[in-house]
């Protein structure tokens, strides 16, 4: 029976009146195959009373008959490791997918509460000029997938042929950034083992001298200046192309903000310093028992600086690493 919760008493009474045994098993499944799934079991004789006693509500499907007895064998969803855990994802709407789907695959009840969104740089003309001249540099350095996307969106507005990028070598921080470069059928020449700016500097030192080499750094506005400073100290000539900026998300189209206020959560995830800063700026009450998960040490430092405790920190500073760390935290 679909959507029969409100009339379950009438439905069960009619079935019994027409010959069904009062002891016929019944199961009500609410929000099936989501992290909010709940199941209430009973019989035709008592399920209506159980609904009233527990406050069980729609939307739900009513399963009636001996098949309910197979629940313990067929209960594949509610046995998932993070089933019932309410997990908040604070990434941008466009980028939340990988983390959200990973958490849902583990059975979590995920709601996306983006605290930032990506917008073009303030000086789009200057960014376009630097992209146009990229072929003149020795190195092109990307620090995030967003930077790669912004760069090549501009590049293909200016050029029609990928060969116009010339012989510039490409460095990328992190596997996600490198993968985004490869999406454009380009080779990544330098990728440090760690996913932080300091590791790029060490990788360049290991690769050889970069004295007097020209480097174009495609990055976000208002990020740490460690990379340009350290590369300049090594003798490189560094230009910074501000590819995008992160701004506070002001819309709550999904109602996640209201849900967080009303229900709280079990775990909140942060994937960058900007997600932390903008979440704190919302000045929301901190739910009792809420745990935090950080994608890496830079994000964790921002959390601590703003008074947040770090309960989980990824050892591998990317989305798969964060998911793995969360699994470990919950003993999976």
C-alpha cells in the first residue's frame, strides 16, 4: 500500500473484515533507501496502535503479508555502516556530489548546506590576459580543480586549439586537480605526494632549479600566499592569475539551513578554510554531540583558530581520503 499511513487503521480493519488473519505481518517503511529510512513492524491487529504510539508519519510504504518475515534476511540498507548518521556537507552545490554520494553509499542521511559558492574574479580582463599569455611561461601551476576549470573556460573562449597552450609544463596540487587537468587531455608534469602548497615547493626543489623560470599560478582570491612567496625565494618569476573567488552562499533553496536549526546533525564536514569561515559566520547554535571532519591540516588550523574542535582529519587531503577518515572514526 502506498501512502496509507494516515488511514492504516481503516485499511487493516477492512482487510480483517474480509478474511485476513489479524496476525498477518505488516511493515511500514518510511523514506525508503535514504539515510532517513525507518521501519515499523507489527500485525494487522496492532500496527495502527503502534503508528499512533510512536508518531510514525508519511511518506511510507506498507508491506503486508508473510514476506515481512524476510526482513532480517533482506535488510540490506539499514545495516550500512553509517545508517542513520546525519551528515552535513558544506561544499558548493556544484562540488558537493562526490562527498554526498560517498556518504549516502555508506547509509548516511546527508543534507547539503553549502556555505560558499564560486564566482568569477573581480578583474576578469586581467585574468583573460594572463590566460592568453600562458604559452609564454615555463610552468603553469594549479592549486584546485576550480582553478583548472576557470582557466580552461577562459582559454577556450580565447583559443580554439589546445596546442595554443604551447610548451608550458603543468603542476597540480592533489589528485582531483590533476584529474581535472587530464579531463582537458593535458599531461601533468609535476604532482607532489602531499596535497598542500608547501609540498609543491619541495617538489620543484627536487625536480631541479627553477631560478629565472617563469611561473603562472592560477588560484583563488584571498588564499594563502605561501606558494608564490616560496617559489620567488627559489628564484622563480611568479605571476598570479586570480581565476575565481569564493563568496558566502546566501540562498537556502533546499531548506537545509532550517533543518540544521531544527534537527541538528551528527557530523559536519569541511573541505576548505572558506567553508569553515562562512559556516562560522552564519552564527548557528552548535547542536549537542555534533562532530567535525576536516579534509586536511590547513582546514583544521582554520577550524581551531575559529574555536572549533577537530574530531576527524583526513590523512589523504581529498574527498576519498575524507570519506576514509570518517569511516575510520565510526569504526568501519
